[in-house]
C-alpha cells in the first residue's frame, strides 16, 4: 500500500472543492438563508493559531446550518489594515537601508501594493488548506472600488447632514510612526521613573510646589490646579504664579499670546494625595489636563512638533528632542533654585504597540461622528433592544 501523504491528499481535495465551486451559492432559493462574513485577516503577513481557531468555529457553524437545510453564504475577504500594513512594509524597506520618507508618498504606495498580493495569496493558501467552506467566488478586499466608493458616499452624506465634524481633541501620537493611535494600540507598562518637585513663584512673593513626571511639558502649562477642598491651598485659588524658566510669549492653538503668568484654579479632579496636591495643567499634552483646560477655558499651548521635538513655544529649548529637553530643563531648574527635590516614582507609560516608542499625548484636529444625534442614537438603541 502506498504511504499516506495527508498534505497531498488535502491539497488535491481542497483544490477540487474550489474548482467545482461546491460552496458557491448562485440564485437564492426558497430555503432558509444564513450568511457569515469572515472577519477579514490583515494583509500583514500570514495567519496564526488564533485565525485557525476562529475559522474553524465559523466553519462548524456554516456546515451545521447546511446540514439543517439552510442556503449558506460564507463570504471570505482580506483587510488592507492601514497603518499595520504600512509598518510591515517599512520594516522591509529598513532591510534595504531605506525609509518611506526618502521614497516619497507615491513610491511608498507602490511598495505597499507590491506587498499586498504576496500576503493576500499566502493567507488565501492557508485558508484553502484549512478546508474552510467559504464561497471563494465572493472574495472581497476592503480597498475594492465598490467598498471605497461606499465609504466616500457615506462620509459625504453624513458630513452634509452635520453628523460628521472636525474638532480639537487629545490623541496618543507616535513620534516614530508619525501617526495617531487608538486607545487599543497603546500598550501601558509600569516603569520606574522620577517625580520632580518644581517651585512655581507666586506673583507677589512665595511659591507653590508642583510635582510632575514630565518636566519637559511644563513649558506648555497654562494653569496650576488644586482641589477646592484642600485647606493647604484654598487661600491661593484665583492668584497667579510665574511659569518657571519661561521669559517669552507663547502662542495658543487659537493664535492668542500667552504669557508666563498663569492662574491657580480649583478643580475636583485634582488628587490631593498625589505629590504636593498641586498639579501643573498642560491642556495640549495630557488627557486629564485637556478636560480640565476645556472646563476652565484655558489656552492650549503645544510645545512639541510631530517628531516630539520642542517647537517655537519652547523658547530657548526649541529644536531639542523631548528627553534632551527634559534633562536641560531639570538642569536649569536646579541652577535657578526652583527644583525642590526629585524622587523615584513608578508610573504607567504608554508605548506604540508596533514600534514600542513612548507615545506623546497632544492635541490634534480630528474627525468625529455625532453619535448622540437622535437619528443615530435612537436607531442604535432600537437595534440593541429589539435584536
């Protein structure tokens, strides 16, 4: 008896199933109907065990429905994956000693489109060898013209109805990949760092001490905040402090000039137990400060560019990389007697899930969908309630 070769047997049968189109559904019949759209795998390489498990579970359901007499359509497809695919192609370019910035936009896009078919074919082969009962004649790609046109049409209609709009918002920015990251794309890790205690001189004499883990962002401070019930600082609410080291005019996102004198405000979001109980407010570079800044109508001053280098609002520190700026600012604070102390401190640091670069929170102009509008909200709630 000839030796059994499972690879050859499986290859031959899977190719025959596709050739015969045994899982293809043509014209609808009067039978019950059931459909699944495969969660499209990203064209960033090949499938892993998680994909195999997911495909197997879907295959079980599809085959069970066919056995129950249903007309089943299981649609296969692939996801262009956007930034994730860009990152994979960038790594390939790095092996050649090149970068996407050197290539330029059009040349880089050509490289991406060269990569996509390779990955797509590898994934298609894996799914075929798994024996999934999909309808390959219905295969789709998220950048197919029909899909792209539908997205553009929906976007325009929602915009014209006032349901899509642009506004400033705090985002997580990767200064290496030069892109915004969703919350799911930021990996938080506990890391050992330092907590610096900085003296902010009060207008008229004295000072208030503020603790921070990021002294480089103090150049964008537009207030100092304390808890309204904190007896230590009640008498200082409404007074002003002089922002350490800043002896130049800064410009807010709205274009107004912002000086070195900033107010002491009261806000219940301040944690009296952290540091000294007094915190610096940098609305353009911290998510919590962003919300406090909006609530108190503070100016928003950005002090870094997209590569995390200090910009013109950083005055004499302009052009420095953020951590070099940190070292220089700490040195200057120490020289001027404004650094009260520094201590070891463990805190959560967010990193880009792809390149592991520490993300930089910063304000950016973003698109939003107004999900609170009744035309969207009510229909969504009805779908959840009625199934």
